[in-house]
């Protein structure tokens, strides 16, 4: 413990005159894709530039203890919300924290770890936007049976029962955080095409006018409409809002143009990072990659006050012309 305390003190002194990190909160229900979304951002820029934490580590009880409780991990009473708030404030100030660790594989509370913020900090989990104090730390931002069966050893029936048990608290505490997000993302099949949850999921991205979004008119054109399109919709409060639809059924060559145009806007070295859009060791989702690139765009804008340049039109080449680097 003394070694950890000394490390915290040294990091505190180093951070006293340093630049504060850009903070992003990604909130969502269990298995909604928060961790997958975050992992792609970390893979794109590297762990030396992005610090990612899971606020589900602030669970107050382990899995055995929770069996006798009347609520689930989605309930604020099942989490050290005040400690989470304090740690988010410290990270936002560029200071280190000794973060608790909840082991999802074993359901136990493990030893805490020292977390030092880097250029960007992403806090993802169930409740990062639950309280006003937590939301003040951010620049303001926002799959189940298959994952829990494959990775956590549950049966289909156990997962279904747990989902049903969690539903009231999800409705009460998790989904309301949507109201505080600048970007709302939903991955789902396109029902009009007769798709099911077993098909690749498309992305629906609500771009609220609470922050400035990149001008996508040059990227999302008639040439790339089969890959993505913008649509004016009504938000929950009735106000008009832009919604970006990214289609999972589109040819990879079309979505690749959109991805390259967004990556070019970040002025980052080529080529496009291979970690974007990755699902598991071998899978890839083009809609996920586009969403991750949009979030990266906002990270760079927040950091540099306009460092990211407007996306250029996606290149359209004659048929048979090979794609260049």
C-alpha cells in the first residue's frame, strides 16, 4: 500500500501543471456494446493516449452478496456512486485515482488499481451519467445472451431470467441517462428489410444540437447512400434532430470510403487503424467503425478547439479503378 500511495503522490505532482484530459462518458444497459465501442477507440489511438475505465467497477457488492438483495447492479444503491463521482472529478482534473475492480468473470471484488489519466479518458458503464456531478465531468457523450453464454458461463435461461429481473431498474436508472447525451447510438436490425437480431446490426446515431457535429454532407452523398444516410427526425422532446443511419448490409467498399474520409479529418497517420469496428477476435462491424470515428472526431475537436478538419467528400473512383492508400 505505501508504494501505491507514493505512486499516487508522484503522479499528483506531475499532474499539477499538466493539461487536463478530455473526458467522455459512454452510458448504456448491460451488453449494449459500451465496452466494444470503447475498445475500438483505445485500439485506434493507443493506451498511451486513451485511458479507459469501467464504472461498473464501483459495484458495492460481489455476485454472492447480491443474491440476497432486492435490487440488481443497475440500481444506484448497488454501487458506490459517491466514490465514482469523486474519482471522475479527480480524473477530469488530471489526477490519478485508486480505482476499485469488479471481476466480471468471477463476480468478485478484486484489488484496486492505480489509474492515471492520459490525453483522453473514457468512462463507460451502467451509470456514468446518472448524477449531475458525474455529468459535469464530461464533454457530454453516450450484445447480451451471446456474450454472457460464451464469456461468462451462463445458460440461455439464466441470461433471460437475469434480463427480466433487471428490466425495471434499467427503465428507472439506465435508459433515462439518454436525455443527457449529445450522441445517442442504437445498434439494431433494419426491420423494414426483414432483418432479425441474428443479422449484422446497423447503427442509428442521433446527433443532438447540444454540441457541434462534423459536416457530413460531403461524406454522406448519393454515391455512398447505400452505406449511410442522414435523416431529420424528432427527438423525445419533439425537437428536430439529425440522425445518421449506417447500414450493415452495404458493400464494404462504400463504408470504407466513409471511414477513410472521417479518419482523414482527424489528421492522423495512415492507414486506418485495424481495431476500429472489431467485434471479438475476428469479427468486424462497419457501422461500429463509423460510430467510433465520429466519437474520435469529437475527442479531437474538444482537445484542440478545432484541430480536426472538416471531413472531405468520400472519393468515388471509376469502376475497375483500384483503391489507393
